[in-house]
C-alpha cells in the first residue's frame, strides 16, 4: 500500500502549502509565483530518471532530453528572476530630521 | 535508506523553508536560496541514483536549459514578468507532460500508475497550450479581449469530456497505444479553448491557476514514479497557485467558473462607450499646483502605468512631493496589473520603498481624509459602480475608494472604457479632474512643474 502513503504525503503537503502561502504578504505575490513556478521545475528529477536509465527506447530518451531542457529553462529563469525581483524590494529609511 | 533518499528529504525541507521565508521581504531572498539549495540537492540526489547510467544527455540538456533560461531572467523587463511566468509555466508543464508520455511508451503501465500518468499528462498538456495562449494575450500577439462565440461553453466542455473519456479508456486499456495521440491532441486543444474567452483583466487569476496545474502535474508524476519529493514539491506549488487564484477571484467578487467561462466585458463594451457626459479636465500646471497644496496624496497605479512604463516617473513625482512635505502613499489593488502583485514589483523596480505600498483594506479607511488621489492607468479597480450599481458587471467587486477623496485626478489617454469594457462613473464626478495624456509624458510634465514651482 505504498500509494496510501503517497496520498498522506500529498494531503499533508497541500495543507502545509495552504498555511504557508496564506502568510505571504500580497506585496510579494509576484515573486512568490515565480518561486513556486521554479519549484514546479522539480519535474527535472523525473526527466533525469527517464534520460539516464539503461536501455531506454529512443523515443523516451528524446522526450526525456527535451524535458530536461525545458524543465531546466523553467528552473533557472524562475529562480534567477525571483531573486532579481526581490533585490529591488527595499525599505528606504526616512531622511534624518 | 540510500544517500539520495536522505538528500530528497533535505530538498523537501528546502522547498518548505523557501515558502516560509517568502512571507516577509526581509527574509524572502533567503527563501530563494533555500529553494535553490533544495533543487540542487534534488538534482544531485537523482544523479547519484543507481538507475542512472547515461550522463551525457543529462549534462547537455541541463547546460542547454541554463543557456536558454538565464538570459530570459537577466534581460526580461519587469513589465514582462507576467509573460515570462506564462512561458516558464509552459516549459515546466511540457517537461512534465513529456516525461509522462515517455513513461507510457516505455512501460504501458496498469492500474494506479497509469491513472497517475494520465492525470499528469492531461494537466501537463492542457497547461502547455493554455500558458502559450496566455503568453500570446499578455504579449499582445493575440487579441487581449475575450474571444467568445455561441455555444463556447458546451464546445469546451465537450472537448474536456472527450479528453477525460479517452484518458479513462487508456487507464482501462493501456495497450491501446493508438488512442494516446488522440488523448494528447484533445488535451492540447482544450488548453487553447480554455484561454480564448479570457480577457486581459482576468489574467492574474488564470496565471495563478495555471501555476497550480503545473504543480499538480508534477505531483501526479510523483505518484507515477513513486517519488515523494515530487509529490511534496508539486503539492506545495499546486496549493500555492490555487490559493492565489482564490484571492484574485475574491478581489473581483467573481467565481472560478465565471472567470473561466464568463467572457467578461463583451456585451457591456457595445452598450456604453458612446456616452458624452461632461468631464472636467486640467493641465499639468493646474494639476501640479493642486498636488503641491495637498498634505496627503495617494497614488493608485494600474496596468496602464505598466504599459506606459511610467513607474520611474511616478517615483520621481512621489519624491518631488515628499520633498515638499506632502505625505505620499501608493494604494495597491490585489488585481491591478496582469499578475498577482504586479504593481508592487514595478514600483519596487522604480525604487519606491515597500512600506509606502499599501494594501486595499488598509488604505480604504484613509481615503475620506486624503486630499488628492492620483489614478495612473487604473480603471475598473476604482469604479464606484462596483458599490453603487447592482446591475454592473463588476457589482460587488471590492474597489479602492478613490471617489471618497477630496480631489481625484485621473491620468488617462482618452475617455475609452477599461478592460472590463465598463464606463467609469468616477470620471464624471464633480471632484474629479481628468488629466488627458500618456501616463509617462504627463507625469514627466508634472515633475517639471513641481521643480519649477
């Protein structure tokens, strides 16, 4: 019953996700979306598994390769632009009186 | 327990910390670092797995992806962030869909795994075309207005039902591989149809929803590959996208189905638009004088500010007024712009201190005591019809109460209607002054007038 365990993991992570995201200030909703978008590039793990296995049919290998390229594009641009955006959020100290 | 499993657990912790630290601007960059570390651990852990034999293709793929991805992140202007998110989502979803397809042709799995594969590829392929369509609308390669036709809802539902039906058939008969391409085409078609009726103003909801789909697709992949890390990361992303789209829907007082199938703004645009009620307008000189006399000014930015790239000039204006002792704040509506939080990013880019960016619920009580509200490229989010006219398409939508301020000034190109295609009563009020012109050009002249005064 390994799937049952998987479903528990899913349920707990979904609730955790709800609780964590609810606390994010609307100020940061755009970087938040970029970040979760980058995290969804976790599919690169599956892409590596498909491309790296022994004796994979050619079709699967090609699909796996395309998947690695597009998941990495998603991952790299996602993390980099999130950081670029967050760097801009600054609090300017009020001028000394 | 092998080493890679241990690294996967650390990676999951990294993703959770990433979201936790995103809660405040002070810790958010640490959050990105945690997310990056998590991803690195996930990739390294996967490469260490005993099943992996061929490293060449993987290395080439990762390098190629980085070469494509990095310039996008470095050179994309901040106004293009919604487009980048859409295209990045298309990439992630494509990866997920193709992995599912590869698994299917390799194994022809049965039972639960096949079910998970179908969910993964359905969500994946729908998100690919839907995200590309959303990109097209945001980039204005495609018309931003909703494309609607008679019976659209039923056609969309029929395509979706056919896709799900084929999917279920495949789950029951995984060997019938000739039906798999049919399933893929139906899913891709539904993605296109899904976005056709959606207008520019609804993009924040849709982008968030597609974000959720991409996450859930990765999550289903986790079930198919029996990989807990994928389940966790996918579920975090899925719930994040879902909660954001719910927030966006609430901010427009609309339901999901209304956003997805509403074809918002089609009918109303035809009815109004020819109205010729009198309005009062002002020159930059007059407007600058009024701003200077004020003690409190609230600036309300909208998508028009992004289009005109006026955020830097707006910040100069705010600085000039602050120097003259005026208290300047920015009021941010949750759905202003084309993605959640779009205005905050643009103003942060222009170096506006983030403690001046005030959320709707916090600024509205201050509106009656505000001397001047300056609306820049926003329309529906300040339309009092949402509160006063129950027949309006935006009735019940929470708005920024600009009309309660002593004076309202609206920078606008012309008297054209907004993205929802609804006439705005605010423009005809006695305390409203229209400042006709391009947002950037007009703000520039305001700054000049203030400097001269």
